[in-house]
C-alpha cells in the first residue's frame, strides 16, 4: 500500500488489525484494553479509507468527548499525510454533526448540521444519538463505531438507519465496531444489559480482534491489569514498563512512602467508615486522605491542577462531592475529581482511586463491578494510589440486586496482587 | 403525553406505531410555521401578563402585543432559521417566515379577544409541565391563566390555520391537559369546576366543553396508553374514529405491522421474519424499560415527603434566586453551603415550591447544571429566557431535582428501520450485532 501516511506510530498488532479491516469487508470488531490506542487505530482506519477513496466514511461513538478525540487524531493524520494542505481545506472534507454545546471548542469549526455540508463531506463524525441528523443523505461505504461496549444494539442501529441511503441496497458497507467490554457496559440501573461488543465476542469470537500492547501502565500495574482482566494477554513495551514519575522535592513521613515514585502501585489502608445518605455514599476519611495527598504532591513539586498529571477517581457521586468540597475549603480547587465512568478514555501520570466502601460485611459495592474496577485501576501512566479499607476490598463481596445474588468480585485478586507486587501502607487512624 | 392520549383516543394503532413501533412522523413542512409561533409564545408569558394588566380594547391589545412581541420574534427568528436549514436541503425561508408571522398575528388576535373579555389574571404560567403520579399522566400545557378563584387551561393551536373541530384531536388534547390543571389545583381530574378550557387559534377562540363523554374518552385512552406502555400487557388497538385513516401519514407502516402481527397470530409468518419480529420486540420492551427508568425520579418526588427526598438526594431544597442577567442563558441558584447533590452536567428540573400545590404540579423548568460552587449552582436553561423563569420563580423557595434525558425515540425509530425498511444486507449486519446476550 503506497499512501502518504506515516505508519511508524502503529505496532504490529495495530498494523495487522488495520490491514484486516481495510482489506476484509463486512463486519469486524476490535477490542482495545486500556492504553492500547483504540482511538488512534480508528483514526488510521478512517484516514486510510479516505486516502483509498472509500467515501463517505461515518465515524461514530457513544459520547461527545470520544468522537471529538478521534476527530482530533484523524485531523492530525490527514494534515501529516499532506492529503489536504490546510485546516480550511480539511474543513470541507470533515464534518462533525451533533448538538453544538456538547462539542469541544477546538472541534467546533468542523461542526455543521446542514444537509448540504454533510453531503459534501467525506468524513462525518457523530455520536450515536446525533446520527439522525445525517438522515440518509449519504450512502456510507465505511462505518467505524467506538465505545460499542456500552452501546445497545438499537443505538448502533441509529447509525445504520441514517448513514446508509434508503435507495441503495448498501451491499458494500464495511462496519468496524471498537470498544472493550471489560471496561464498559451499557448504563442501566435495573436491567442486566449487554453491549454490542460483548454480544459479538460471544456469538462470533472470530470477528473480534484484540489489541495486545498497552502504552499506558508501567510494571507491575500492567501485569495486574493483564492477569486479572485479560487472561494475561496484555503486554507493555520495555520503556513503558520502566516508566516512573520523578518528584522534584522530597516529602518525609508516612505520606512520603505513599508518594514514593519508585513504587507505582500503592494501597493506603484506611479504616474510616463509609456513610450512606441515600444514593450518596461517601467516606470522610478517604476524602481527608486525598486532601493530604494533594497537599503533599504540591509540596513535592507536582502541578496537581493539571489533569494530565493527576486525577482522583471514585465510583460514588457522594464521594466526588465530598472530595471536591474538601479540596475547595483547603484552597486546592481545580484538581480533577471525577467518576470512574467519566474517566473512561482518560489517563494521567498519577491516579488516586477512592474505593469508599468500608464495612464489616465485605461489601465492596460498585468497585466490585469488573468494568469499574478495571477502569479505576488502569488510568495511570506512572503511579496508582488506591485509598480504601483493605479488608473490605479484599473480601470483595458484591450484592447483585438484579439477580438477588451475592458474588465475589475481582477486587480480591487485585488486593492480593497489590500485597504481593506493590506496597500497602496503613493510614494513621483519625476516625474512631 | 396529552398528545399521545388524544392520538390514542382517535386511533390506537396510530399511537402504537409512533410510541412503541417507532414509526417516524411524516415531517410535514406545513407545521414548521407553527414551531416558530410556539417558540415565540413560549417566551411571551411576561409580555402577555403585562399587556393584559395595562388593559385596553381588543384592537389596542392586538397592537400592543404585536409590538411587544417584536423583540421576542427577533430572538427566535435566527434559531428557527438555523433549525430549518439544518433539517432541509433547500428551504424557502422567506416564504415560511411570511406564513409564520401571519399565523402569529392570527394567534395574537385570538388571544386579544380573550384578554379583552376577561379581567387580568394573577399570573400567566406558560409552558407548564405537570405530572399526576396517580394516573401516570404527564403533559406540557401551553399556558394556564390563573385567577384567585379560577383558572383557564389554554392551548395555542399553532400547527395549522384551521379552526379546531368539536370532538377532534384538539378537543381531546385540551380535555387531557385540563385534567392535569385540575390535579395542580387539588381537584379530582374529572372535576372541571372553575377551569375554563380555551383553544386559541388563528383569529379566533374556541371553548371546548369537557362533557362526560369526552372525559370518558380521554380516561379510557389514557388507560389504553398506560396498558400499552406496560410491557407485560397486550392490548388490542382500535381505530375509534372512522375518518382517522383518511388523513393518516402512517398508512404504509400501519399495513406492514398489522400484517406482520396477523401472520404471527395465525402462525403464517416466515421463520426469518418471525425471528426478526421476536428480537425487535425484545429490544422494544427493553427500550420501554429504559424510558420508564428515565422518568422514575418524578414519581419518587411526587409521592414522597421533601425531607425523605432530600435525605436520599433525589431532590435538594434550600435554593433561592441569585442575581442573573436577563440576557444570560443560565441562572444562579443560591444555596447556603453549596450543593450536596449535584455535579456539573447533571440534567435537573428547577421546581418553584408553590404553597398548596403538589410538587409535580408546581412551576418547573428544565435545565442542566453548569457550575457547582460554594455559593450554589449555575443552571443553564433549555428553551426559556432567564427573565421569564425569574418572573415565575420570584419569591418562591426552590428545589432542584435530578432528571434524565429520554433519548429512546430515536432508538425505537432505528428498530422500525431494521424490521421494516432495511435492505437484507443491513438486516444481516443488524442480526450479527445482536449476537448473544
């Protein structure tokens, strides 16, 4: 293939899958574990298809942030390949369809919902639920959909319904679905719902290719993710395995041991109780420890307000509110504190994970859901600090209200892994 | 939901096609002008109230209203134009604008007739959403004119220039809306004492009567709608109005699904179609379940005490209006100590807790949380000017309730596409995507 695109960014497994997707027709799926470059691969597929004159191409995702991210990559690839000379020219080939306020500022210049501009574009980016705006005005030759692990069938059908011409038999369409069912499932509060990727993996595993090289987590974290969630099939290059975040200044005391840059995997055992007010579970002691950590990282010379440097995640809204409030009162607003669900697709050098649950029954709650646990423990490039009650976390019971059953989650294996490969530090107890 | 009820009262199949089978509407360009008029009127509550209080003859009210609505029109016009251009490849905007402005003028004349006949009300409540949790009936009323001892339930008939027909869709819809107004004022749904029903159409007024027959038609249609939405029940659809088919834009889809269902019942449906029917029905029921979930907070709020709701963080009270610029798109709601329940991006309903009114019958608006601070929250409003919202919330204690955005309509439409319109190749892909649960 002689195309003006640089392939040096892709590893062997990415190249193999890209080749398969571009040469093999019909339906194919790509499972991308954390940090394996799903978005980049999607952008390559879109850019190559564009270069091969397979047009129009529709690229879709469940969420606005994700699709904007893929568009950014695609724009960069097309600019790099010099297939288009300038940004202005790019805009006549690429469009971003959807609800304007939800689109990132840097992508806004590509935004349009106008039928004529959509029809003129070779690459159309949209969320699943905004695809109706395409309204059969094109007949897509290739459709690429991200985040299909959390998409229900009918949500993907919205793209099929609108991106294919009704007049055409649409025999030629190629569809690539991308995602990771170990990181996400459809959002549902009372149904056991299964996403597209998981369905495909069960019914036609031969259609699902997996990306096996992660560029995010160092050793031993990558091994934890690989063994516990991907049956040992995930690996990281040497330079990623050895990645560390040096701290400009030294911090002493017990918290200095927590911050130790040479130890990428640390569990801070905090026994303070959880408190429940309806849906808003929280844990005051864990929020206090986050405050201490953020202060200490500031002392250590880390820009804690840079979300690329540091991120605090938790599965509970109540804890997000509690932590943000605490940091604000302490004069540290602006630190990224977010839910694990919203952290999907994000990464930072340091990730602090608050497990919140701390009880004698060993009920780990949402942290026991495989996808939440996987995402919560795999956002970091250099250091993961888990704050939680180790006993509760290691018990790892989850009560499934949908099936009225109790099961043991993978948090038990995560706890064992950290005990054997990372460090466990007892937090000084302040809560009786 | 009042419009579904009115539709179901005329033809059960038409209702089911839209809401359960996901058959898309016809996209009639004739109703585009109505959209503009509706947008202007939904922002005109404050203007109507002020002009009414200033008094005058019918013609002077028309002139004054028309003049005062000019700036509102100027605001709505670019939004409407953009919407038209986003929807259609080619659109003669000026022609549509002329129709829209004429229709607005006609509605203003009808409204002025009513204003000249009645003393000014205490309050003009426009675009009011009310939900009666006991009957599971929810609707958005175009307006309620509220006096101390009575009210008027108002419907602006903006989608066409024709006068409403007695016993037709408009009549059924306003009776359904009137029942919601009755709930707001603490009366049984069927008690229309001191509740005047008014349809304001281009150049005129129509006062439909809530006769016992009409009320029964509405309540039986409401039961039918609820039965259809409960996935466990099967209801035979009926076309109650023999002329309904003549004007129906969904005849093809109706024929398709009626045939499929008949063949299924008689065991004559081909295996592949039977399998497709089974899988699409499964997904439809799943979508209806999701739709239910997206509405559950409203029921929780309507049926529980404030203290309990606060404790469970379904709703948070203690908010009051903060200073807001009238031209802004968002408003500040102050709360001592800030919010304990909300995060940026949350979809919320802002409820003005009116004394003596049920929570879900009180003044309320939709919005989304943009900023959370120690002071309170800043909420972006959806389709309402801040000044109008402030007018209605002024002096009331305010509660914020979490809501969810219901996106299921597009999902049902996609299923209709797969079952009814997709090519065999696309259907094959769709079936492969369905895979195994």
